[in-house]
């Protein structure tokens, strides 16, 4: 596992459509309040592009899990005034375990416009095969598809599903012939994987601690 990379603290939230504008205004200010707590480095917000309703993801880079135990974060984390607007919410802490080899698109200076998060969990008997497939087969072949820039893998220290892949993308890629060719390699493992969630997001806000 990568010890030199910050942890990710992820927060998934779905809110009622009629509350979106007010919620987003509040959440952007909330990100600043959270990032200014000890142990937090930055915060990013994303909006789902492929789901009905208002689905949001916030990602914070943190120095360690202790950042979530400080009095400052305890004071900042509440959102009681918006609780009636929240349909569901969950959070997790992820640690980096793998970065894809840098494709040529990174050297071209391409910046991602979309982010795709793949979360899933294999049964224990298939975990080694699952990790081998991701690192050595699926990520290399997927990053050869048009639109993909790079990818990173994470394992949950708290929360679920156990594994997460974060794809950096330039545009939608799911209709290309190249993508359809690699998508089928998943099928032999599919019966042994649970809690599979794939969501594509667009970035909507960021705050980096000065």
C-alpha cells in the first residue's frame, strides 16, 4: 500500500431535487470549513451525470484518519439544518494502493473533465485474482480506450465497498469500439463480486488549503 499518499475521505449524498440550489450553496461553504480543520488538505465536490435525482460526491485528502477525530472537525461536520433535504448519505476512508502506468495522454497535458468511480468488493476466495485482474489486465487495456487519462485504485480503511477505482477522463467513452472490446473481460469475475457501483461525475467545486 502507498504510505506516502494522503488518505481519501469520501462523502456520498443524495438530496431532494427541490433543495439542490440551497444545498449546493451551503455545501461549498461547508467544504471550506472542513478543509480548514487540522489534518485536511483539500476538498472537491462532484455531481453525478448518469443518475436520476441529485447525487453528489465530496472527496477530501487527509493526512491520517485522526483528522476525523479532532474537535474542529466534530464541530464542522454537522448538517442538521439540511437533514430534511437529504435522502441518503454515507462516508468512507480509502487508502491508495495502485496507480496505473502513465499513458501518453498525461504527457500531452490533458486535464480531466469527468471522473468515474468504480466501487466493488470480491469474495475472499477471489480477492487475489480480482486485484491481479484490475492491476495487470483491466486498467492497462481500459486506459488504451479513447477518453481515459489515468486511474488509481484504493482500499477502504472504513466503510464499503472495499475497493474503489478512480478514473480520470476527458469525455464519455462508453460507446467506443475499444471500450466495448475490453468491457467483456469482466464477465469471468462478475459472479464473485458484490456491491458493484459505477458512477460518472463532473467536478463542480474545489477548495485547497493555503
